[in-house]
C-alpha cells in the first residue's frame, strides 16, 4: 500500500467516527459547518500488505480553542 491508500483509510475511519458521534452529513448540511484537517503527520512503523486486516483507532488527546489533537 502506498501513502495515499493509508490516508484514504484514515479519512474513512475519521468520518465513521464523526458520524457515529452524531454529526453526519445531515448536520453538516443543516449547520453549514464541517470538521477540517489542518495538518497530517504519518509515521510508518511497518509495511501493510494488500488485503491485510488493520484496525484504525482514533482518540482525542487534547482539545484547545476549537482545535483537537
């Protein structure tokens, strides 16, 4: 897998997490607001092979001034 494929998986997981939290497409359209990614840092620890099952875990480490890490 290349770096683009990794970011695609992370983005899909991010939207699954946002939607599960009750802020899906309907809310984005109603409020005309959406979460945006300001910065992405990826550290590759090992190769992920094609068709390998992976688990993506997201967590908020801190939240300051409308910005989460």
